[in-house]
C-alpha cells in the first residue's frame, strides 16, 4: 500500500481508539439488512432477494472478509451497486486500484459528486497530504437528493459534507439511514463525527441537523459506532 501520512494517522487511531470506534459485529440487523465488520468499520448489505447493494467497501486487500460474507449468506459477486459514503481509506480502500481483493467487481460504483476532488487529489485530505485511495474504475457521481433504483429498492443520496466535501449518507427504502462518517452514536445519542477527522467541522454539524429532519427511520447504521433502532430519540438534541 502507498505510504502516506493519512493512512498512518488513520491506522494509528483505528488501533488505539476502541472507545471511539466500536463497529457492529458481522450479522443480520433486520429483515433485509446485514452488517459486515471490516476491522473498525462496517459495510452494510441490503437485499430484496434478487438485487443486493452495499454501502462502503472497507479497507484495501480485505480478502479476510470471505468468511463474513459466508456468515451472512450473501455472495459478494451478487452485489450490483456499491455506494461509497466517501473516499477515506477505510471506506473506499476495497475498490482501490491496487487492492489485491475486489469483492465488488460486478458492481456499479456511486459516490458524491463533490468527492471527486478527493480522488483526483485536487483537494488535500489534511495539510498537504492527499487521500491515499486511488480509484481507477468508473464511478457514477451523485447529486444531493438523487434516487437510484436497485431492483425494487430505492436509495436516496443525501449530501452531508463536513467529514469530507462530497460525503453522502444513503437512505434505503425511505427507512434505513446509512450515515457513514456524518455522525457517531455515543451512549445512544447522535453527535457529529470526531472533529479531528472532519475537514470542516461546522459543516459536519449542519449535516447532522439536515439528517435530523428525517422521519420514520427504522434503523440508523453508522460506519464505526454500531446501529440504532431509536433514531428519533438519538437525534433529540439536533431538532428544532
Ligand atoms: Zn471512517
């Protein structure tokens, strides 16, 4: 893997920060929703039995996820749509051009339009250091509010900048919210993602407020801090 300050920095914190990162164990979350744990982060799979979509790709060279896909009974080759919340190495490393493992070969890849500047390196992730992930395959760029149909399933992209400029949360079938790194769950309450990793913390707070107006969310899936079936109460502090 390319040696980069950002990857060392992220790797250090992901090893040291178990009080900051506590992902869901691999398994079923609800009817059609499954979590896959890749070290300190979750990928989420959603299937209508015919088509399967995945939120985020995990780390580079994540061949070790084979047993996790087997455990939830989903063949990664059946994933038709991969939605990236953003392009940090723990979310998009799985589709890095140099990854020896690519579970998403068959999938069409989507990400936020404003995330392009992270991948083409016109914007630095931190100080002068660029994002370590390089994606050479075609990506469809999504705008805020855009809806993609995956078989009978709908996925709405919700622009939630702050952590990165093009960060997207995804709303599946109007009831499952995959927030990526727009927020964390701390003792059952929602907070913006940790300031240290946010490129624009004020904008990250505005994104949390934007998500707070969503109604009838049955499951909130965060990337690093588990899931919640109590979105309404978890968002209490951010309404009004
Ligand atoms: Zn992350």
